[in-house]
C-alpha cells in the first residue's frame, strides 16, 4: 500500500490538532512529514500539543514541496489563501471549514483543483456522523418519500472567551456553526429558491456578536431551517437533524455524544394523528477521540482514487454560496487569536 506524504499547514484551527492525531493513528496510510506555523503565538500556545510532538516544523513553502497532500488548518481567515498555494503546487488538500475570502476566491480554488484533478476534502465532520449517514441512506433509497422539511440545529452555551473569538467573523455563530448544517441541507436538497436570514445579537455578557441566528431556506415544496446559538443553555443536548417527508420522518437528537435516533413511517404511525408513534434506531455513536478517523481514511482513499468523493467541487461551491448569502458576504471584523 502506497503511503501518502502528509503535512499540516497551520495549527490555529480548533480542529487541527484532532485531525493530525487521527492521521497519525494511520501509519499504514500516511507518512507524516511535519507541520508549519508562521505565527509564533500559535507555536507557543499549541506547538507542544500531543498532535505535534516529535514532528519537525518547516516553512509553509518547504512543507508543501515535501508533501503529496496537506491538511490546511490555519486560522479561519487564512484557509482559502493557504489552500490555493497547495493546489497551485499540485497538492491534494483537506481544508478545514468554513472557507474564507470572497466567493470568487473560493471558486478559483475549486476550479484549479478540478482542472488538476486534485482532491479537495472539506472538514465538515457531520458528514461522518453515523446518524446523519443513516438518514442520508434512507432518503436516497426513498424510505422518506419526497422531503418537505429539514430542521437542523447546532447550539451551545459558549463562555465569554469563545464568544469574543466569534466576533472576528461576520455572521458570528452562523458563519462558524451554521456552515456545518448548510453542508448537509444543500447535499440533500440542492440550491434553495430563496434564503431569509435572521442574525440576532443578544448582547449577553456584553459581547457584540450575532449569537442567536436562524436562516430559512425555501425550496419548491420544502423548507429547511438552520438554527445556531451561542446562548442556549444545554444547547449541546438539543443539537439535532430532523428530516420529514411524504412517507416518513427521522430525528437525530441529540446529534452526538450521546447520539439518539428515532424513525417513523406511514406503517409505524398507522394513521395516528395525535400519538407519538416511532421506533428508536440503535446507531453506535463516535467517541470524540475518534471523531475524524473515518474522515482521514476517506481522505487517503480520495487521494489514491480508491473512492470518489460524494461531496463534489460543485457541492462545496454551492455550500459557500449559500453561506455567503446568509451572512451577507464572508468578511472578518478582526483577526484576534482566542484566549480559551
């Protein structure tokens, strides 16, 4: 089995360390070359983390030269520009989310990657959520019939330090967390006919942030609702992905740790309008320490052409287009590092 020479550019993204740990669990697939980080503040803050212990640190240019594929894990505002350097050099990329820069810049990145037949894997982890995967399979085989509604929520009760970091981003909580849910909705329903955002600021703890956000995506017959909040007490326990169609419904709630999933169809409901008629689906949850293992295995398979990435260049572009419209254009109010 051919090993891929893999490096990581940047250690500032919150998912970067766990991605590198996942890759290092797979020495039969990856020869981990090292990492790069140009900001000395990140080197001081995270350079000694378990994920990077024993790895050499290179300049970004040297690391790109040495590798076949790169994990792009910079601060969010640098993701797209850094990924562009990689694809320009003919390297495959796993790029964390959400994309930064203008929509045109992200479109250019994907266009160059497609022209060069390079893998672009975006770091949307709910693609690998076992409940979401079960749901997608049922939709594809027609069990739910025509889809009429998707309700997707990803909320938390963030502390002040985290909320202050979120103020970097136009759209705040919606930009960072809503993008995960938009990825799934667009995959299932395609491009919406109309988008209506509601980006509210609670000013809780004196933080000026879009922290209580809703977006409604309208389709010919379906409605999809994306709700994300940084001020929802026990928001983690209400993270959900609920899909309803003409033949049945699926609820993944809570969405993870601990995942709980229920299913109903017309035979289970049996015409009952005012009773809760559903069955629980036993789906094994993924431990946080293994959250990215399958993603990294798929990255190897996409790069080596053993698998075809179902999330196409066109899909990733559409996700960013929808996100861009919801937040009113991707932009950054500031670029300060987190204190958490």
